[in-house]
C-alpha cells in the first residue's frame, strides 16, 4: 500500500507498444517513402564531401567564410579545418557535415512553409505552437526511441532524429520574422493591390529574412548537437568518435571528437550569422543576391548606379532641397 | 464636377458583436454607451460624404476620432461593418477580392504617416512597386518611376535606399510611389504628421503645387487644423467616429457647427483662412464712357457709399470717384467722369488672403478686388477686413458662463 499503482496500474506502456508495432507493421511504405529522399541526399552529399580532395574543401570553406563573414573567419576556417585533418578525423568530419547539411536542407523544406503559414494565420499558429513547445521540451534522447522503432538504426534514422530535433527554431523564427514586419509596410503592400503571394514575395519574406536566417543559424547549431546524440542510434561521423571515446573511457578520443565538433560549429555559426545581417543603409550598395555573394561572383552588370561615390560623401540633410519638379 | 468617392452610412465596429453595436447605434446610443454595454468599439459611425473629382478633401479629427479607420475603409484595408463606398459609382463593398485588388492597382493609392517605404528596396524600386504588382515590364516601370521621381525632385536618389534619406525625402518617395500608378484617387493618411514643422510646410506647398499639375482627387487625413485649412478645398470635421461638419475652410471657420469645431477655430489665424473673394462686396462699378457725373451721384445714393470704382471697357479698374470730387467737378464745370477720377487706389487679386491686405487697410481707401483676368470683381472696405478677423462666437469665458 505504498504506491498508487498498487490500486490501479495504467497499462499505457503496453498500449504504446501495441500501437507502435501496429504502425510499424502497417505503415512501412510511408516510412520508407520518408526515408528515401533523406537517404538519397545524405549519400550524395557524403560522397561529394568525401570524394573532393581535402584541399579543395578547405579552400571552398575559406572562400565562403571570407565572402560572408570576413577574412578573420576565413583564416580561422582554414586553421580549424586543417587542425581537424591533422587529428585524423577528416573523413568523420565530412560525414558529420553531410549529416548536418542534409538535416538543415530538410528542415528548410519542412520548416519554412510551416513558419510562413504560422506567420500568416493566427489559427494555424495557435495549433502549431503547443506542438513546437512539446518538441522543444522533450529531451533529445526521447526522440531516438520512436525513430529507432519506425526507421531502424543507422545514419539515416540519425538524420531523421536530427531533423525533428532541430526544426522548431526555424519555424518559430520564420513566424516571428513575418509577424515583425511593420503593419504599415504590409498595408502599403496591400494598398497597391498585392496578392497574398506578391505580398509574401515582395515585402514580408525579404523583411523577415534576417530573422529567418537567425532561425536557420539556430537550427544548424542544434543539428550539430543532435548529430552527436544521434550516434547512439548508429549515426556515423564525429559523434560516433565521441561516443566510442566515452564507451571505452578513452578521454583523449572523446576530447578530439568534441573539439572537432566545436570547431565546425563555430565556422558554421559565424557564416550563417553573417548571412542574416543585411545592410540597407548608407550609399547605394552593389546589388547581388546572397547566393552570388557566397560564391564570390561579380555584381550584376549595371548594378552600380552612376550617382555612386559623390553622393555617398554628402549627408542626406545637406542634399535635401526643395523639389524642382 | 462628378462625384468621385461617395460614402453612404459607412460604419466600422471593432469587436465580437458588431450587430448589437450597430443596433444600439441606430437607436442613437453614444460611442461610450456602446463600449460599456457591448464591449465593441465604434470607430466610424454612419459617415456619409461626397468627394468631387479633383478636390482635396480633408478629414480632420483628433486621434481616436476614427479618421484613419475611415480612410482604410475607402480601399478596404479595413472591412467596413456596414454602409456603402462608391468609387466612380461602383460599390466597392459589393465586389470580390480580385476586383478590390484591381481597384487598388489602378484607381487609388495610399501615402502613409510613417512613410511605410520598403527598406529592402531602393528608392526607384519603391516607386516602381505599384507598377510591378500590376505586372508592368521592368523597362517600362523603371522609366515611369524615374519620371515620377523627377516630379518630386528626387531623380538623383533613385538608387539609394530609403534609410539614407531624410524624413521629408522619404515622404516624397512615398508620394512618388503613390503617384507612379497614376491613380485617380490619392489616400493620404496623416502624410505629413511625422515631419518637422518646416519640412511639413514645404511639403504642403509642394503638394499644392503638385496638385495643380496632376489634379487628383485627394482624401487627406490630418489632426492639424492649420493643415486642413491650408490644403483643403473642403474639410470634414470628425469626432467620435462621426462627421460633425463638412464644408470649405472659410465656412468651417465662420460658421462652426458645434463647440467641438469652435474649439479648433479659436486659435487660428483667420486672416490666412479667408480669401478676398469670400468676403468682398460685389458692388457694380461705374463705367468710363457710359456713366456720367449724374448717374454716378445717383448710384452712390443707391448703394449708400461715398466712393465707387470706375472701370474701362474691358472691366479693368481705372480709378475711384468720391462724392466730394464729383461736387467739385460740377462746380468747376467739368462734366466728364474721367476728370473726377482719383487714380492712386489699392488693388488685390481675389485669391489673396486677407492677411496680405493689412498694410493696405492703413490708407482707409476701398480696395478693388481683381479676378484672374485683372478685371474688377468687387470691393473690400478696410473695416470689413477687421470685422472678419474677430470670431463671431463668444469667447470661452462668456460662453461657459451661459446656462
């Protein structure tokens, strides 16, 4: 008589067991269909990253970091990548990158539309919000159980667990970004006869982009974290190195795995943070898409206006004059 | 002038049970009573007005009087609870969403209090926006944007971003953006309220200049009575969601409908409100070559005045004759009206405000008011001017003392 369960034992455990078994038995095609694109993307990315000579990867990382976050981050990324290489963890780091990128790609595919829908519909947001709350308060290990049940073990289930774990911030910040766009600016868009799609494309999305990029940054860092935990269900990469180190009480091995993860995380954090900071003040800037910026290509021809340098030195107030028109 | 915008019993209620609020409103309940009973806010309450093509129609009211809601009902950014809005005779509350978009794209555009420029687009892209939404080709809309920017004097700033412009310049961009689609109707929601006083005055002058060129129907929301007087062809005074008076500035000032309107008119410079045309006396002049000394004397007696203006064959004033001068001419045996003429006399165009005439009043001579062709239109006595400067309404002390 020391425990409520002496009176009555709720057999929830059995119910769940039965339910999951039923789902696994009957819904197999669905899970295979989910698994397939992820597996395909992951294999492709991993093969690419492993196949490209390390020097090319290092230089590419440098170029991306330099163009987006400045030369300091560029130099740091060279040093960090070479350091990981010298630790003998290059292949594992590339696998981890492949896992993280795959997870982020699918987070964007799923999270961006959900975030946009949430940002434009109070009803959808009120429904989605508790789901996100539950997702974010659930301990990361707990995700592993149903994933193993439904998808088995290995790297692909690890990626699926990573996607689920790192999805919420992107949805939340996309929603927030859209809602933060000033009412008057949205009204201006509508007052000129925008459709909902035009409003999203021309006004809401570009203005929400810095916030959305902050969400992407968070998602990416969470994916990095989860890629380690996902090693417990057989995901490969640096996480597995750490797990093995812990399992064998090999502190050195665990530590170099951990250090490598931290270094990768720092590079990716800096780069994605820089992508989120758009510059819209001051003199006319060279117009490029951020994709072009990332790849370091030249600005579009005709992008730089003729009024360029002269005007930029003068303050707007000095230049203010009564319109001649 | 045809009616461009018509509002019929237009109401907007914010809240859960607008039906109940509307019923109370029909029953004559006040905004406060409705809020207490139903928890609904009546923002616009049975408003009706006609706005003629090409006029600047000012909606004047304090904050919370529902004027911003009203203007948004005109392009359905806010869905009215009941009533009709007719644009060129078409009831826009009865049409579907697609037609509303079409109307917004072609017939009306809007200028916002805090400019509401798109910070991620350059000045040119901002001005192009309406055309882009409409589906115009890049080259065409770029050229149109530059033309419109030239109109507001900002063509050199086309490739800058709004953040690098001063407030006044940003609002010019806002204005250019609204003009670029060449709409018939311009909705301006407190367009100049966020600007510094001096810039605001410049912008007001510029809007009047621009209006002479583009001739739009402008619905202009403001809480600044001076702005309303300066810009408006007609002013609608709004209070608690209702329009309490509509009329030209001079009428609002000279015949305020209630104490609320009186309060606004009290501290304004009346000399800047009244034009010469609005207060002049239309006394027919004498005509050279037609009238004689005899008829002049008779006319003076008829009009009970001791001086009259004399015009030539084209109606242009040539001078003044005084009763005294006529008497002297008759004594001297000079029978012609031309000989009795006094030619140093003050004149003013009929569009001038009476504040411009203060120095002329010093002479004590009647002032000839000229129409746009320079012909005699009427006469102003210095005393008329001074009388007009004093409000007809009692000052606050005596008014409050009355039961």
